[in-house]
């Protein structure tokens, strides 16, 4: 990675603007902009200050630091996640998955980079992403909206006839229009609160279909019920919550 890319990456990782970095280093905004655009490089005397500001070594800033072993890297990631508060682990894991997808899609950030490096893909709202896919002999990765998918071809096994039949039955159920509408209504109503259950009426309003049609459609969706004040409430079964996001990938 070139020094301009390193500075842009570290600045965005730190969540600061070009102006803030310029002020901290005693240079102009234009200087930082030119560094990141690879129009020119920082003065060699500034390198220790830049490295100190970001908490890295000069060798790391220049991309010359000795590459860690795979085991070292995995251990560092494990330790980093273990040190986080529990409510931040998933968010940071998703961020890492985003960077891994970017690396595979761009052949390791080295060749044929399909994105503008200065755009902060790791921190952008997932809904602003769109669709990106990479298929290689060793595996595949897809990112669509809020979902990232990896498959490893070396460990792939084709479904047997029974599994294919079960897949076909599941897809046949979900592809019914009312079932799909109820599925996404139930998902939208409960996605941000794992303890939330909703009524038939709430699902009907969200999906814009009649309550009796909701009851019929629910029979085709794995759900978890809960009784409250003599009324049944619903949410998608936990083992099925990833399905709405995965189905969205088929649109592309």
C-alpha cells in the first residue's frame, strides 16, 4: 500500500477530517489533500510526526513493516474483539468482513481496484453500498446492502436429493406474494429489537394485507410465538432471521 493510501486509510480509521489532520501537523488542508491524492508526498521530516499521530511506526506508514504470520494476525483480531464491550463486537466484526470483501474484490487492494480508495466503505451506512460480487476458483464473496456472504469452494458439498427437495419446498413457500410481504413486514418490525414480538394487526398494517391473509401466510414462515394479554405475538425464528437479507441478493 502506498503512503498516500496509508494516510487516507489511517485518517478515516481515526474518524478525522483532512482539516483536523492538517492542523495537528501544522500544514495546510491542501497539503493533506495532495498527499492522499498522490500528487505529492509528505516531507520526510514529517513522517515521524504523522506516524506518532496515528500510533504506528514509520515503517508501517511506508508499508515496509515486516508482514505478520497468519497466526499472529488471527490472534490480534481475536484479542481485539475480546477486548471490546459486548455491544460493539458484531459491529466491528461486520467492519472487518467489509474490509475482507473489499480485499478479495480488489485482489488484495493491490491490483485492479474497482473502488475509490478514499471512500470509507468500512464505515458507510450499509444501505448506501449497493451490490458487489467476486467469484474466484477458491470461493465467492458478495456484499449487498446490509449483508456480506462468503463461500469456500474447497469445502463445498453438493446437496443430496433429499436436501434439494427440501430447498425446493422452502423456496416454493417463500415465493408466494403474501408470504414474502409478511416475511419482510415481520422482519422490518422486529429486526432492531431481539425481544420484540408483534401482533397480527401490526403485521397486517405493515404488509398492507388483510389479517386473515397474514394468518395464512404465517403458516409458511418459521416463527416464534409469544402469549401476551391473551393474544399471540410473533417474530421470525432466530435460525431464520438471516434469510430476508440473503434473499435480497437474488434481486441483482
